[in-house]
C-alpha cells in the first residue's frame, strides 16, 4: 500500500501536467494562427484605403490631361497616370481574390466582403475601361467628344466607388477587431481552464503531497535528532578512545624509556665492570708481572757480566736480557692500553696527548693533537668514555683506513665537550637514511654505544676515497675540578 500511493500521485501529477501542457500548446497554436491571419489585416485595410485615394487620383489626372492641353509636364503626368492605373487595378485584384502578391501571402475574404467586392466590381470596371480609353485618345491627340464621354463615365462611377470602397475598408477594420475580440475570448477561456486544472491539482494532488512532505520532514527531523544524539555518543566514545589511546601511548613510551634506561644502566654497568677489570689487570701486570720481569732483567744483566762464560754463553745471556727488556716494554704497553695511568693521574687531555704520541711512534702516519683544555678534570665516566672513543677511532684509522694523516681534537664550549677524529684514509659508504655505515664494524658499534651511554650525539661523515670524520658531542653537567 505505501508503494501504491506515490504511484497514484505520480500518475495524477503527470496527467495534470500533461493536460496543462496540452492546453498551453493548444492556446499557443490558436493564438499564433490567429495572429498570423491578423498580420494581413493592416495591409488589407491600408491598401483598401489606398484604392480610394488612387481612384480619386486617376479621375483628377485624367481631367487635368484632357482639360489642360498646354501642360508643360504633360508627358510626366501621362506616365504617372499609367502607373497609378496599373497599380490600382493590380491591388483591386489582390484584394478581391485574396492573393496578396506584394507580401507573398494568402487571405480569405469573408462572404460579406466578397459580396461587397462583387457589388463594387461594375463601377471598378467602368472606371478602368474609360481611363484606358482616355489614355488611348490622349496618346492619339484626339480631343473629340469621345473623351468627354469617357470622363463623364469616370466621374459618374467614381463617387459610388468611393462610397462602396469606404464600406469595404470599414468592414475590414470591423472583422479585424472581431478577430482580436475572439482571440481574447479564447485566451481567457484557456487561462480559466488552466487555472481550474491547477486548482484541482492543488486540491487533489499537492495537498496530499504537502501532507506527505510534512510527515517526511518530521521523520527527517526525528532522524536528525537521533543522528545528532548518536554522533554525540560516538564523539564521547571517540574522546574516551583517544584518551585511552593517549594513556596507552604514554604508558608505552614510559615503558620504552624505562627499558632504554634499564638497557643503558645495564650497558653502563657492563662497561664499568670491564673498565674495573681492565684497571685490576693493568695494576696486577704492572705491580706483579712487571716487577718480576724487572727482577729477571737484573739477573740476566748479572749473568752477562760473568767472565768464566764462553762467548757463546755470553751471547745467549745478552739475547735473553734483550728479550726480557722487550717483554717488559710489551707488558707496560698492554698495561697502559688496559688503563693508562696518566688518565687517572692527569686527566683526559694528557691521556689523549700520550695516546697520540705513542701511536705516532708505532706507525708511519702523521698524527696531530689540538685542545683548548688546560688541566680540567671531568667525571670519570666521561673521561674513560672519551678516551675509549678516541682510542677506537685512531685504531680504526691506522689499521683499517691506511690513513697517512690523523688529527685528534678535544674542545670545550659552554656545557658541551666535543671530540673530533679526522683521517685521510680509504673511507666507507654511509647509509643516509640511518646515518650508519653499510657494513658497520665492531669498533664503530663500540663508539656508537659509548656515545649513547654518555647521552651524547655521534656524527660520522665518510665517503669512499675521501677519508672519515667522527664527531662526538657530550653534555657536561658536572662541576669542573682543578
């Protein structure tokens, strides 16, 4: 049932609109047809009036030509009379037959007008015939009584022609007004019928459509309110979800930071343990093995001074003493690498200077050192970390990069300590997205780890054949000591 009501309304609506459209089109056809007919009426009235004037002009000109033979422009008047006569006869024929050749149209005379033209036709024929006769006598220059007779016939019928032609003009005008009145009546009738149909549409179609539309609007308003409430609930749920998501993200970030912190603490503790173990091994090698090797060296020197030995035995003793000396130097070097004594005693500047000097003595590369530090001391964790970074970087430049020039610099500016190691070695390719070497070595990984544990930033700039630059910046929040 709910589907039938709209279909019925649709059928009625289409029928009513079709009827209105049909009446509109029919009215336009009738109006246009009537207007098309009325377009000829002004021409008919105009030329019917001109026929009266031309008949008077013909009579006047014929009289003038016959009564005034001394006219100077007689030939012009004669030609004008011929032209007017031909035009008068032609238009009389067009009006009578309805074949309006001048405007290329057809017109149908009413029975009244047709009977009027039949009544006026004898007078027209007499005037035309006698005018032609006058023209013939004038051209022959004959002024006999025949011309007077023709003129009398013209004037005898000219007045009657004028009177009857007046009635034809009035009849044309009357019929034109009747057409307009009829057209107005048709138009008013069509308008009344159209208004009636529109009224019926309003009563039987639009009223129900408005009622249905009102019900639909009420339903839409109710649905809108429900949708608004649902949106409010969804927005509240969304806000709660966003809050929960934010809390979850915050908790996740805190957990991640906690894990990083724990990892950092674990790594720092591991490195600290390694440094403590290195310090212990360095001390034991220096105090234990170093002292025993020193005693062994003294003993070998005493053996070498024995005079009872043969030259072969004495040479062996000298070789043994030399080997013991080399062993002592190697033990000292290992002990110093494990934990340089100068780092604990004099600080990072002196330790790095000693590192550069000792490396320069043991390799062919040219090393330089620069610093704006004096005798400042930093936190032990910072000093050990910087020393290990510099030690690893110089080791990589000498062993892997085949560098011929290496520069090491440590600068302090404001609350930051900057350590820079540059070389002119082979270099390597960097991954620009992650800013790490494409094939990271264990040494570079140690440098990254130590810079991270010191809360510092590491920058590596390298290219194949252009050397490498490693820059580490570490914040220094501890007080400086002298």
